[in-house]
């Protein structure tokens, strides 16, 4: 049994009573004419709003939470002070590190002074050893005197080596303590917690007066950046080629509407096309970036995303009200020239507002029934609401 025959049987079964007791009077209906138009190829699918950036603000140092300067739901800007942790322990630690660094600096200066002094003495000792060596070779001084000056020069060189090692240790100690000063300064700076981005603050996890640990568990608040915002949705994979072609040719515009509504909320463009089709659902994930300047969109809000992939020229369109769905697919009733109902198996395409593109089954300028289908069966006579003696109210009853 073909699909058309099955639907005819379905309609016939639902109209058994009418067949058994046929009415000679034509059935009143309301009709509309199939039109030819250039129709935008649009995809309208459910979508979810996602924040552009989400940052979890945490404490990096421990201590009492002295001040909370942010409120839940408050708009914050990058650099705004959100929280303050007691600074006194970290001020003391910084002062102590600075004092130690100053002591290290004094040790470095002392080591440098000793090294300078001993180097001068070593140069003098080497000079005397060389001079007495010459005099000893000429027999002017004894060899014992020369050996004494040579020993003194060697001892001076050893003192210089010791001074150089002491200076190296002093410099290394100073470097370590300088790092400790920088760490103490950073810890003190972390006592003032600022907003890392522009966004909206969520619920406060910890309130003023609590002692926080200062580790990865110390979440204070989460900030979402929602202007711009992401809109995430799934598109049937049959549109994948069109999506890729459209993206290859330039930006793919995106419009966002209220869920099941007609009010436009924001505009943007497709930002990401996933790298694989979900085999379980036969869809591919798409993510768009929209301006959301007035913050009409909110994270996790359900909306509708609309993509325009192109223009279908010369498309046959009929009202959505003309289309019915049976067990074997979509169908509509057309009105023949002899004013009889003709059941048509149709293939539908894109939807736009109140119109649907018909890819097969309806020809341009044909009349299709948009009200009164429930009383129809193939071949019955109909009266159109615009004919004399037939009112719209009568046709719709």
C-alpha cells in the first residue's frame, strides 16, 4: 500500500459515518491560494544562553573576611574591590621580610668591603713576592726572605677566595630574602580581592566575619560576563553542508528571539561549529556570540536561535494551517476546479512565520483548505467562504 493510499484509507476510515450517510450539500471550507515567493532559508531551533566568561573568585590567602563590598546580582567592573581580608598578619610578615633583606644588604656591603680590602692586599703581596724573587736571584736578599713574601702572597690570594665565596653566599641569601619580600607583598595585595572581569556577581558563598582558609576551596563568588554572551544550540545534520558553505563565505548572522515568541532579543554571529555530529541525536552543536548590550539575555535562559542560510527563489508557499499530519506523513486538501476536495501528499520545506514551503504536491495558484479539513474526504463537494451564501463563520464550523 502506498503512502497516498494509506492516507486515503485513514481519511476514509475517519469518515465512515459520512460515507454511510452522505450529505448532498457541499461542505463549507476556508481556503488560501498557494503563492510563489523568494523565501529565506532559515533554521529556528531552541537554544540556551551561556555566559561569555565565567570566573570563580577565590581567596589566595587565609584570614578573617573583614569586609564584603559586593552584593549578589550586582554589576561589577574589572578592578572593583569585592572583598577585604584582615591585612595585619601580612603587613607584619612584609615588615619582617624587609628587615631581613636590609640585614642581608648590610652583609653584602661588608663582604664587598672585605673583598676589596683583601684584593688590594693580595696585589701588594704578589708585587712584593715578585720583587723579592728578583732580588733573591741577584743575591741581594736571602732565599728565606723571598719564601716568606711568596707565602704571604699565597695567603692573601686564599683570603680573596674566601671573601668571594662569602660575597656569593651573602648575595644568594639576599636574593632569597628579596623573593620573600615580594611574596609577602603579593600576599598582602591578595588581602584585597578585586573583580577580574566586567560582569554580574552571583550568590555569595562566604559572608563577612568568616575565617577563610585561602586555598582552592575558598570560593567567594562567581562572576559571569554576559555582554557579550554565547547562545548554544543544536542544528539537524541535514543542514551541515549549508552551514559550512555559509561560514566559508563569511560571517553567519544569528538572531535570538524569546522562546516560542516573536520578540527579538539580540543579534550576533555564529562563533563555533562543533567538529563532530552527535550520532545519537543526528545534530551538530553550534555556538553563536551575541552583543546582549542591554542584558536581555541571562545565563541558562531558554531562547530561540534563528539562522538564515540563504534564499530559496521561486518557492511555493502555503499557510501552515493547510498542513495536516497523518500516519504516513504530511498532507493537505486542495480544491479542484470542479470544487471537489483533493487529498495531496506533500513534501514540506522551510517554515517562515505563518507560511510553509511546499517542495512537492501543490502547484502555484492552487487553492488549499486552511479551515474545515476535519469534515473533508477526497472527492466531496466544497463551498469556499468567499462564494455567495457562505460565511466565514459557517465555513469554520
